[in-house]
């Protein structure tokens, strides 16, 4: 482990020097990547220093105890030895987790898409419930959310809603939410009191930087149309909403949340870049999942991942068999426990893979 930590310290020192070089600062892509690397390496370097200090304390205490000249000094050395000995195992575990290779996408902001699936009006209402759940969760994390585009359901909720989330380590936290979410409850429109099952699909797309994806303007068809829904006097009177169609892939991105056509176009291009980036990412994730046989990231975005059962007040995550009887708090945004469990499973899987090299 020491050898690996020393290599990381050497790289940390190299990156520290590089990020202040004028030629690196001028190269935006390289500068951003090196800054991310520096931020990721710093906690490991700090833990390395703690680890080396503990090892030095152990060695010093052993020398004093073996000399056995002063009883009081020996007693203090034994205390120092015991403290260092008990602090080493948990610190080693922390370091092992920090040494797990990080997903370079984890630090990115995301575009979230929630679409009503099977279940008609009830599916749209459920999509609205999921949006509010995530909006409250993001608020609790101090993240910002911003709606890009939406299509309201006829009985409430949304047929689909797209919004961006910006903050710290957003993709790394929310990526486990991608997949099909099911709800089992008596719909508002049900007169017989029967429980129905409806579904909504959640997509988590890491937001691509300009330099992540290059789009040829000739490959994009741009359409302008009137915004719909709430938004003031300019709605339905000016062609401020923008729809982009990427001809080679058929991907569509649109934005109508701003009154300015220019700003909507800018946002729509951001979404389109992210979708194109996500296409490549999905292929990589599928290959990785096939190699690792991962429980929590299967690569199959149509997989049913979670059920919200209202009659029993329970939420079940099917990937890890986790059931919590706390539906009301969870649907009100308290999803951190579920995310923690999913992250723990993924980190444990990665730790098993990496353990051979420690």
C-alpha cells in the first residue's frame, strides 16, 4: 500500500506544478482535467500523511519499549503504541476505499429526464411525484435545479419533464436513480378502490462540456416554435422555444424555459451535447457491467429498479433487495439512505476487484 501511496504523492506533486503553468492554463480541456485530478488526489495524499505518522509513532514507541530504561517513558510509549495500533486498521480501510478508481463522470452536473410510462394519467401523476421527490432531495443537498422543458399530464403531473441539476458530485450521487420506477397505489381516478401499478422512467445524463463533444452545425436541424404552459405574456406569442434534431443519430433536444430564443438555443445545445455524450457513456457502462457483473449498474436502462407501494407504505430497491417502510418520507425527498446503500454495494464490488493490487 505504501508503494501505491508514494506513486500517488509523486503524481499529486506533478499535477500541483502543472496547474500553475501558463501553457496548461491556456489549454482549457487539459486545465479542467488536471484540476479535477488534483481535487481527487488531495484526500488520498492527506490520508497518506496520517498513515505515515501512525507508522512512525508505532516505530518510535517500539524503540522506547525495547530500551526499557524509564518506567514512566515506557508506560507513555505503550499508550502511544496502543493508540497507533488501534487507529491503523480503520485508516487502512479508508485508504483502500479512496484508492478505488473513481468514475471520471462522477463530478459532472446532470440533466435529469422523467417520463411517464405505463399507467395513463396515473403514470403522469407519479412522474410529477418523482420530480418533486428529486427537487426536494437536491434542495437538501444545496444543489440547484432548473427546468429545461416539460409536457404536463392531462390530470396533473408530467408526461415528461427535463431539468438540470448543478452542484458537487451530482452524477456520482444520482446515477443510481436511472431506470424504471414503479408505483402501486389506488389512483385518484379509481372509483372501485383497486390498487393499480404504474411506471415512470428516470434518466440521469452527465452534462457534457463543450470540449467533450464536438457537434457539426451541418448535422443539426433547428426549429423555432411558441412556448406552451406557464411563463407570462411572451408564451404562445413569440417563437422563443427551440427544438434541435441531430440528423445522424435522430436525437432531439428542446428548451422553452427562457423568453430569449438565443438562451433557449444555448440550453438546447447543452442538452444535445449531453445526450450524444450519454450515448457513448451507455456503451461503456454496458461493457463494464458485463465484465463486472455489477448489482447496481447493470447498463440496462429499461430495468425495473424500484417499487413504491402505498398500501404497505414501503419502498423496495430490487437491485440490492433493500426494503424500507418509510414511503412518506422517501417520496418527500429523503432518499439518502437508499443512495448510501447503493454506493456501499458498488464500492464493495470495486474494492474486491482492486484488493489484488493492494
